[in-house]
């Protein structure tokens, strides 16, 4: 079974070829430089770049896999969630290719693909689903923060989600206030390296609430007021790393604490993390330390599969196909607001469902 996957949910154009759990190619074209001048992703510009880049990226992916379109058994693409104008480019192209080839199409949920990306590893990258355990999974990206209980492959339920700003949004927006270049999250991570995360006290929203939801808008507001009252910090090369480390420390503490708390409550032995913010070094370090203290297995998505990529789309689509999931209709539309809902076996734990809008 050989499958071509396409990902255009935001500002990366990606195409990948997968076969029996193995990633034969994974090509990603980033638009960071284009959007940097605007301090964030401009949807119309993103769509235009996808239109410009999709064909050469797809051709390169097929060439690296040493295949042509005639060798494909199926086509997959991100159907949602994401920017509507960006999604339409990749999903529409996949629909057209599936129609021309007479092959099935699979519209894939972007977050569900992230959910299983920690199990893609090695060189060449291969899905290691045989090692999958009952786990709590943190998905943390620019626009979404989710905590999910994964019972097994294609069996999961959402525990909690962001109720306002996601962790990635908080990173980017506070970095912009501080004057760091876009994308703000990686810039803050670099500058926070030598800083003291305890230098300035910032709130940890919902940290002690009995739920699995996340909220970072209050932290963003606290940083704004801090900068208003302490403008001199921005001009001090000694204090600026401390400021970045303190903001980052607040975000990371919330993510790590709530993830580990859910893992202990549910009695799982494994924690996973994925999504673009999982590239953050402090988050990876604190998750590793917390899991080690609790004798939990930690599975972090490799950094190349944390950011948006078509390989994870193809790997998930291949699993859907092999398990008899019906293909997506060629007449279906994108679903920019598609929520990650329960899939597979029902929850058997007696613990309450604490999530908000994603259930």
C-alpha cells in the first residue's frame, strides 16, 4: 500500500509518501520568512504560497520516493482544522488527484495526526505502533492545546482543551510584546536559555483547578501589564533573558503539571507530546524530568514531526485505510473548525470527563 499525503493547514506546504508505516519521503516548504514581515500568518498570502509551492513539493516527494503518481494506491490530505483558504488548496488538490487516478481519498484530522506522531521515529522514519501504550498525550501548537487519553491506536478521548489562548499563541503574542522577531516561540526559547525562570512572578492559569483545560489569555495580559509598569526591563540585556525565562516557565509549568496530573489520575504508564510547541527545549526537559520522577515512559515527537508535516497525515491515513474506515467523498468540503472528538473504544475509567467544548 503506497499513499501520497498533502498538508496545507497553515503556513507549511508539505507532501509525503508512505508505505506500510514507513515514510519514504517528507518534503516541507516553510513560509516563515514571508510572514515574518507581518508578525504572523496572513491567510491570503499563505494560500497563494501553497498554490505556488504545492506542485513542486509534491513532485519532489514522489521523486525522493522514486515513484510516480501511477504507483499510488490512495491519496490523503488534511481536511481540518486550520486556515480555510490554506486547507482548500491542499484538500482540493488531493481530491483532484484521487479523481484522476481513481483512488480513494482520506481527509485527515490535523490534530489526530499530531496525536500519533510521537510513534514515528528512526531513519528511515517508521511508525512504531506495536510499542504503543495506554497514555496521556499533550498536543500543543500555535492555535491549540489539547490533553487526550489514548487507549490504543485510533482509540482516544479528549480530556481537556484551551478555553481561550493556546500555549503557542501565548508564546508568540508575549514574544511580540517583548519585541522578539517572528516566530516568537522559538525566539523566546533561545533567549530564555541563560535566564532565571523564577526572576519574575507570572500567573499559572488553571494550574490548581480540578480540570484538564488550559487558559493562557490571563498570562498574556499579565505580561502586558508587567511591561507597562517595568519598561526598563526591555532595554536591559541582563534582565531580558530572565523575563523570557519567567514567561516560558509559567507556560511550561502549566503544561507539564496538568499533563502529569492527568497521567497519575488515569493510572497510565506513558506520556506523549506533539505539536509545534513541543520543540521548546524547556518543555521537553521538564516533561522528561517529571516523567522520570514518576517512572512514566515519555515519548516525544521528533522535532521534524512536531511542526506541520505530511508524513504524519499519511501515516494516520494509512491506518484508517487498513482498518476499513470509509474513504472521504470527493464532494466533501474542508472543515476548518473540525474538533478532535472521541474515537474507538468508549472510556472505561470512572473518572469524570472534564473537557470543555471539544467533547
